[in-house]
């Protein structure tokens, strides 16, 4: 008779352990629009507006500790971003619209509240590491003899784009639990690049440097 409580206790511990293990790692799908812009680091280059893009891929939270309030948040995303700039050429200001594709691996810490009703609120901070896989540009060129501006579209600029981009990631949002392990997450994230994205782009002898945000 004494074996029955022991077996029940063992089953309870096993169930609790399995439940905790199920909660220790969470995966999901991310689809997000973005507004990209280029922040020049050279005075000859000027920001000329934002460009619409999108991000999608697999996201994962690896819980830290047993209280579910802290997580190492990462993922593997295809990030389509861009921006618009202008730069001087003679007495003209020429415009450029650039489009980039990056494979991005964020390394962030997520801080979450306890569940309030069906809602959980979170803040997120960390770093983004991204590798460029495509870069194209629509840009103006100026012929000083004919005094004519010509527009080139869809030019491959991989040779003029740095392979690696690093950024600071700051964000926050909320998570709504539908049922069991199924949740929807809505948030806002700012991805602030802090490495130069241009390579060997010059106006005269001046190198044009810029960051992508």
C-alpha cells in the first residue's frame, strides 16, 4: 500500500519536469513590416527619406530560470531593408534609393511580466548581427557636358556594400495567449545600425559612409 503514494508522487514530479522542459524553449514565426532609412556619416551624403521593407523568419525564446520572466531571444530572419539618400555632383543633387537583403541573427535579452489576464508584456534589448546577400540601387548620374541627369535602375551594388552589419536592437510589446502554448505577439522594434554599410564609394576623394537603421 505504501508504494502507491510513491508512484503517484513520482508521476507528479515527472509531469512537472516535462512541463518545465516544454516551457524552457519556445519557437514561432515572425512576419513584420519595417521602415528603413540610411543615416549618413559623411556630410556630403544626405538622408532623403524612408523605404518600406519587411522581415520574416523563425524566432526562438530560450527561458532563463524557472520563473519564465527572462529569456534569451534570438532567431533567423531574412531582413529586407533600404533607404534613400542624396549626394552632390557639380551643381546637382543626385538621389539614390538602395535595397538590401540581410540574413540576420539577433542576440537579445527579453524581460517579461507575469501574465495579466491573457496578456504578457515584454521589453527587449541586445545586438543584431546581419550578413548581406543582396544589394541593389536606383541612382542618378550627371553628365556635366550635356548637363543631363540619367536614372539607372536595379544596379547590383554588392561590390560596394559591406558583408557584415552590426546593430543595437531595442523593443517592446505584448503577447496574447489564445490557448495552451499558442500565442500571438505584437511589438515595435528599433534596429539601430552602428557599422558602415558602404564600401569604396567616393565622391571625388571623399569616401561616403553611412549606417542603415
